[in-house]
C-alpha cells in the first residue's frame, strides 16, 4: 500500500513545521522557491528557524517558469555539493517540477544525462508548500521540464512529496486573474478525472470531494477569505490526487495551444475547453470509447451532475458553463481561420486516449469554433 501524504497545518505559528525538521533531524535543507517566497509570512518563520539554528538551508531559485533541464542539473549539483539532507519546495507548478526532478536525479551518477537514466526511488524527505490552489502538483507523480526546447514528461511515484503544508496565507496576495484561473485548473482536473477512461472508485472519490469543496467554498475563496483559501488548497490537492491516477483528458489536450497562442493562463484555457467539451460529450455518448460502454458513460455523466448538485447530465454541464461565465474572464480572439486550423492540428490525437468520447480533427475544429464564438 502506498504511504499517505502527511498534511501539516500552519497553526500555532507553524509549530508542526518546526517539529517536522527537528523530529526528522533535517538541517541542510535545499529550499526550492520562486521569487514570491520573500512576500510570505512563511519566509519570516523560516528566517526565524535559521537564526535559532534549527535549519541551515541552501536556497535555489535559479529557474524560470517552464523550467529547463539545465536549471534542474544546477539544482541537483547544489543539492549534492552542499550535502543537503532534504528538499523543501515552495511555489507553483514550476518550483514543484524542479524539486521533483532534483529528488529523482539526486542519486543518479554525476555527469550523465539524467533523462536517459533509470529512476531508482530514494528516501530523500520532500516537503512541499503549494502557493496556488490549482495545479495540485504537490499530489502528482508528474513533472514537466524542457530539454533543448522540447517538452519532457517525467513521471515516478517516488517524486510525490511525502509531506505537504497547506498555508492559506500564501494565497493572500494572489492576483485576481491568477486566483480564478488556478481554481478553474483544479476544477477541470477534478471533472476531467471523473470522466477519464482511467477513472477508478478511488479517483472518483477524490474528484467528488474536490468538486464539492470547490463549489461550497468558491465565494469565500474568490473573496480572499482565510477559510476559502484554506479549503481551496485542499480541493486542488484532492483534484491532483485524482489526476495522479487518471491523468487529464481532452480538455487539457486542447488547452495547451490556446495558452501558447494567446498567453492566457493554463486554468483559464482548460476551462474554455471543458465548458464546451462537457455538453458535447453528454450529447454524444454514442461515440463512447470507454471500455465500460455507453450505458456506463450515461450513468457517469449523471453521477457527475449529481456531484454538481444538478438533476441531469446536461444541467451539470450547463452549471459549469454558468460558473465559468460568471467569472467574467475575457475570451481571446483568434486571428481568423488560420488560428482555428493551427489549434485543431496542434492537438496530439494520441493524448486524447484518456477521453471517453472519440474526437477526430473535424470535431475538435468544431469545438474550438464554439469556444471562440461564445462571447
Ligand atoms: Fe492543469
């Protein structure tokens, strides 16, 4: 049985965090963090730990969004040369991805191309503090880095942080657009995981809990209240646990090029796709490719709607669309037919294999058309 991820709360001035370092005898901690770390209350606390001699960390921030392999190599070298005993990642998806790769590569021979080496799991303690309630990266075995400009997907169970701190105060300064877009990312993870051909009872339980928490706490979270922020971190983590089992589906496969072409956030782009895809799939379960069959799919969409608090499958899809529209995010304008063509051709059909409904290039083109027609 896989060990459960340990969740720490920041209560009593991070008492559990102090205890974590002392109990595990961790001193030489590699702190992988983005530039926003300096703004957090957590930074003051870490400074206090340093001045009291509890930890003697080494900081690593030499990486950019969509981190490249070279940055990871620098991080691995710093970890080794500083004789670090553990990893502490504070950030969004990029900091998590870098820290995950450092963990996986730290015990590989020096000077080799880590991407070509076999991963041998190690016991390096890994603590993560997500600074957005969206990616759920702290709950997944996946990391994405770039090697010579090419996207590399790294995946191994052993890179999932054993311990996570949910610190709602880090969400306090999140810009409004990022707040909405990251929540939508978590929402799409939970929904796509639910309908994925790889879904299991366990993944569906995570998805259901995540969707309920998102729906029940959305207003508080969007109002930047402490309780809403804390709950949304849990929801994103549960949605991450769901996609860790199932991976994402067509919504994510279709959204990457939208982000690339128009520079909108990943979660915003994913929600644009899911909001159109959901209704299309409910209306076209005859195109089922899930081995459990069309009847199963009809029942699954009904169950998904129930989780959304809706009486039937189409009402579930419509509710998502209404919530998304209510966030009032501006839909980008494609630059004519050329863009639609480019978008449709960009979707790797192989990556659609987790989707329960068959989608060909023509259908995908029609879906993109629908996404951008809606104002
Ligand atoms: Fe995502």
